[in-house]
């Protein structure tokens, strides 16, 4: 078994595409520029983050003050902080778009399973890095957003059998460093935020050094254009500082960064048990998609069930984000409607998949080329 696993990993590693570096023939398509841009935004985020460490103070009393000093007193501090924020947003956006591209084009199929799994894991780690970095500002919005997000693992305690073990509370306690958001929390978040980005970048650099691959398979033009875009956005929309965190005053509504907004709406809609289970099941499904999808085709309509699941996930992400922004949630009516709609759509997608596979099995095999006549001897 171990030999088979080792052979499986070796075969997929040879075809591994962390940043679409082996897809040079498709670089004319903008969707295949996402891989190089992912590395590009990541590199800018890490470099600017290391520079910000010079002035940042990871304490509850000094964090907000140091951010204000960087923004208004340090020479070009506003630019460094703006590049860090908007490059991080660009990083998460490119990861999400690349995940959807790989999903709808069936790039997770053999031999792309490992590329998909690492890409999906990268999205999870990027979101963890995002929420940990968000708290480091130590303003009202970040403080209460982190507190809300860290309440989700506690819902695991509602799970039968393993719930009484306090597994969810233990996860929250590890991140919080205590019963509430405080100095221990900011210390842990600072270490996680720094470690996830820098350690992973070092590991990736070691991989590229050993394999002699090209990291960014794109020309200089898009690199310059996106750098100019980041600078212009940083100037027009400077990174906000907000108000210093106050644990005694709860802001309403409590909102996090844009990529967590849909999760907030989901938590509003669901009972505690499913509020904890849902994100975990979604991550598990994403990681196991290459092994769950047994269809032969790569085109979306050749994988009806998985195509519908991906489309529904995208629509829910957009719809839930809009609903939380406008503070729309009729708890007595909407969760039931969402559940019924989801079950109906998934049921229809499953029937579509079964019907498509029956047609495929019933279809006659494609005729091969006609035999060439023998020349007269």
C-alpha cells in the first residue's frame, strides 16, 4: 500500500502545477494568468509584510498606535501598508478564481489531483492568514470580526459523541490563548500570520530551486500593470485604520473582510450544529473532489452533478455576501427556503448525472478509421 501511495505521489508531483508554471502553451488565455499572478501577489504581500514588521508592535496597547504611525508618520508607510493590504486581497481573489477555473475545467482529474488539493489547501491557509492579519490592526471591526469567526469552532461541541469532549472549545482556546480575545490572541495571530506566509514561501522556493522550474510564467507587462494598479489603489483608497478596539462596545453590524462575509450569513441561517459542521464539510468535499468525481469527461456538461454543485457554491457565495452587506436575514423563512432549494437542485443534478451516464453507456462505440485498401501486387 505504501509503495502504491509513493508511486501515486511521485507521478502527480512530476505533473504538479503550483502556479500554472507548466501551462505555457495556454498563456494567451487570461484565465491561465491567474497562477503567475497568485505568486506575484503573494511575493508582494510577504515582502511588504516583512517591512511593516520594523514598525509594528504586536500588543493590545501598542498595535493600533503603531498602525497609525505607519500610515501617517513613516515615510511611504501608507504605500507599504496599502500594497500589503491590496496585494493580499489580490492573492485571495486570484486563488478563488483559479480554484473555480480548475474546478469547472476538470483540471483536478488525473494527473492534476495533487495540484488541486494543494491549491484548495492554499485557499484555506490564505483565509486563515487573512483573518489573523486582520486582527493585527486591533480596531473595532477587526476585534469583533475575529471574535465572531472564532465562535464558529465552538459549535463543534454540538456534535453527538465527540461534542462532549469539548473539541470545538479546545480549537477556539488554542487560537484565543484564553477565554477571550486579548494579548495572547494577538501574539498567536501575529505568529500564525507571519509563519503561514513566510514559511510556505520558503518551502515553495526550495521546491522551485530543486525542480528548476520557472515561478512566474508571464511577461513583464502584466507585472508592471498590476504593480501600478496596486499603487494607484493604495493612493486613492488608503488602507483604513478605523477606531481602536473596545471590548465593551459591540459595533453593529459585525463584518469581517470580504471573503468571510458569506460565512457570516451562513452562520445566521443555520443552527449551531450545522454552523460548525458546514465549513468543515465544505473543506472536506473540496479536498476529496478528485476522488469523488468518477466521470471520464472534463467539460462541465460531461460532469452534470459536480458542475451544478460548483455553480451553486459560486451563486451562494455571491448571494450570501450581498445579503450580509445589506443586513437581510429573515430567520423564520429564508433558511427553510434555502434548504429546500438546495435539496431540489442537488436532486435534479443527481438525476441529470444518472441520465447522462445511462446515455453514455447506451451510445454505440465511436467507429474507427476505415481500413486502407491493399495495393495491387
